[in-house]
C-alpha cells in the first residue's frame, strides 16, 4: 500500500507541506577555481542562481526569473576539493515575487570541518505562460523559524524599495539616465 510516508513514492511526507527548501551538494572542482585554487565568486554565483531558481520554480510549479540579488556575502573562501552544500529556502512570497534565502556550507573532506562560507538573497518572479509575472502560491508559515524568516524578509523587501527609490532620486538629481529608462551606457 502506498502511503504519504513511503519514500518510494517520492511524495512529500505531509501532502499539505509546501516545497519550500532545496539542498544541493557538489564538489568544488578545478574548473570553478581562480588562480589561487579558491572557487571563483562568479562561478559560485552562477551555481547559487541555479539553486535559487530550482527552489523557486519547484515551489511555484512554474517558470521563474531572477529579478534581483542582494546581501551577497563571501564570508570565507571555498577551496578546490571541498564539498559545497547550498541550502535554499523560500523566506517570503509577495504577489508574484519570492525571496529565496541561500546559504553555502563548505566541508573539508579530510577533517570533516564545516564552515558557513556564503549567503545571499535572491528575489525571483513567478512567470506565467504568457511571459508575464503571475501570482505565486501564498506561503504557509508552519513554525516559529519560518515566521522569523518571513518577518526579516518582509523588512528586506521594504529596504529594497527604499534603495531603489533613493537610487532613482540620486540619478534624477545628477541628471543621469536611469538604467531602466535608457539602454545605452553603463548602469552606475
Ligand atoms: C522580472 C520582471 C518580469 C518584472 O517585471 P516588472 O514589470 O517589474 O513587473 P512588476 O512591476 O509586476 O513586478 C513583479 C514583482 O517583481 C518585484 N520587483 C520588480 N523589480 C524589483 C527589484 N528591482 N527588486 C526586487 N523586486 C522587484 C515587484 O516588487 C513585484 O513583486 P510582487 O508581485 O511580489 O509585489 C522583469 O523585470 C524582467 O523580465 N526582468 C528580467 C529577468 C531576467 O531576465 N532575469 C535573468 C534571467 S532568469
């Protein structure tokens, strides 16, 4: 008999639980490294974007796009040969956007020492078949930790809006074109 707890069915343990978390582990290989044998920041960001995408798309059961990335923190280097585990979680859902919190833990395979090496927040937008943003499934907060993450993400969302508004004012004051109103030239 198939039950919700039967791992062979690949069903969630509790059908009412949303798919909010995604973990991915991979080896840091030489193709990801810079000249000093450390994982290149850009290689890591590409991986984190993929994990954030997978987390958002699985949660939404829909295609998603990355609209912003902030609070990128390269806390400690990751060395070639270490195991990298990327932990992604849906912290917050607005209307069509989601905040995905991402954390990286590196493990030295010889000593088994684990280090929190990176963290950042992706804002992803849930997209409809028509290529336009569509409503993401409302987030069900199931425990105190999720409520804390939600509250913090809500505050970051307000901060982002403030930063965008201030940046717009700075551009207007300096007479420079905004990136979204003028496609030529660098976005400062
Ligand atoms: C993402 C995109 C569809 C949003 O378009 P838009 O016209 O700004 O749409 P909306 O104004 O309806 O905003 C949609 C959501 O994105 C959020 N958003 C828009 N700009 C944002 C920004 N700079 N930072 C954070 N969130 C942002 C809005 O707050 C809104 O969230 P909500 O629905 O939860 O309230 C559009 O900007 C886009 O296509 N960007 C390119 C995405 C891309 O190519 N990514 C790289 C490859 S995946």
